């Protein structure tokens, strides 16, 4: 069900603030961690920011390889999302331990996570000051894909029929909010 | 229903990626705009990042005054959130036009938006390069409040009884996802 997402629409994948899984690889080592803190910073070219703590193994791999992927997990794999956010990959390969099936990203050959609903492969834009002072990494999205059952025509389409595929929004301590409703708002006329 | 939020818990208010309203004031001029792109970058001291485009009046006010507030809107005011994200305050005061009732923030006297469910007053941390290259502003949260009906004990508490107060997550074009369910996940044991 994976389909390419046009780069002009890539930032819509994280526009609504989902928790993401950051996956990385360098020289035969790989890792995946959860990150509640990411956001787009530009639509065209698509650029993102993500916070990667100094203590993480992911940070070593991203700095060494100059690339990372954002994988967007869903309700069906909430336990996995919490688990990879609660353990370190420094001593043990999380893919093997937790039975995570990766597939290779088309653009940067990053290990992408099966069971997620969208994937963004990013090149790190080196910003040593932001990385040091705020743990904030900037990246340019070079390829994106999404599960066509829940993201189609450049839009998320959350409904009752695909509830298992709805995105996760971390409230703390493994408690996730799930986007289970959508509303269409309208511009108010206001007082003239 | 507004109650202070401990600074140690302030970043939990935006941890799950809600759309925010950025309010600002300088020398008698004030404004409010919507921003889907914000995130915490540090818990202690509480620091945030928010994208403020170069075209916005808000950016002028933030640069001149060195402060901004993040107000978190909810389902009940989705039209207002979309409206202040679709209009410019450069030529007309949005507060007057749309009947927005502000109250003064306790710490920085910023105009905070009635009807929202949480409020963070922030001092800008001057980062001219990030602001210029990525429109990304960093700020330190100096005071936070939340509506006790939906955020209590340092946690969001979304349930069927407070559905009007659930946060908004912008999907695009005025379509908002709403967090209407929460799930408690668990750390997996994995293969030993």
C-alpha cells in the first residue's frame, strides 16, 4: 500500500504534529528511536526539524552518515513506538530484539519501518550551533512515501474505516492521543 | 478554569503537536496568527521552537519586543484558529475584527486568547541565523497556564466529557484532526 508522495506534499505528513520514529544507518550499524519533537520548517523545498538528544545512539549515526528518516507510526504499532523510545540501540540492535522489519528507502537506502503509515528520507543540513544548543537537527526531505489507505491525493484521510492507521501524538509516559475525528473549519466574516 | 502549570511540565502542553496561535504585542500594536509548526526543544529549562514566516506581521512584533505567546486552541474555536491563520494583522487589528477577547499574561503582559485551553509566555532567544535560514524562532517559556478541565496534574486528560476542549492538529485547508481517543502503550519484552 506504499505509494510515493510528491515532495511538494511531503511536509503535510508531519504538519499535524505526530510522533515520529527516527531511523538511521551508518557503516552497517542501524537504529530507530521515537521522537515527539519534530516539525516542518519549509514546504518547498521540503525541510524539517527534529530534536535528537546528545545521549542517543541515533545522533552518532546521523552525524556520521548525514541522513535520517522520519517514519510515522500509527495506532496498530503504539507499543513498538513506545518501546523504541524507551530503550537504547547502543548496546543491542532494536530491529532484531523487537522483530522490526525494515525495508530500504528508495532514495538514501535508510532502514524504513514496516507498519508505519508514512516515511520521509532526509539529508541532514549541517547546523552545528542548533544541534549543540538545542539538539535541533534540520534536514531536507529527498523522498517520501505513505500508505495509500490513509494518505491519498496529498491529504491525510482519517476515518472510522482505517482507525488502526491513525497517527499517534505522545502525551507522556506511553500515553498517546490518537486523531480520531476531523473537522472542517471556515474563515469567519468578522466585523466590518 | 485557568490554573498555573509548573515550568517543568510546560513542554507537555505542546508535546503532542497541536496547532498553536502565536500572539504578540509591541508598543501598542498586537497580533495573533496560527502556526501548525512548533515543538518543544528542551524540558528544563522549558524551551520551544516555532516557525514564523518572514511575511508575517507577527514576526515584526516578535523581533521588536523579544517575546511571544503560544496559545493552544481547541475544537470549540476551530473557526477562529483557521481565521487568524488566513488573514493578516498588518492592516487591521484581528482582535477587534473577530471579537477576540485577550487577557494579559501574568509574566510578560502578552495578549493571551480567551477560549484557548493553554497558554505559554515565551522570551525570544535571539538566533538570527535560524530565524533567517529556517524561519525558526527559539524561545524560553517563562510562564504557563492551562484549563484545568482538560489539563490537570501535569497531564492532558482528553475524554468524552470535555470534547469541545480537545486540541487541533492542522491537516491543511482548514481541516483539523482532533485527538478524540487516547491509548496507553506498553514497553515490549522483545527477544532475549
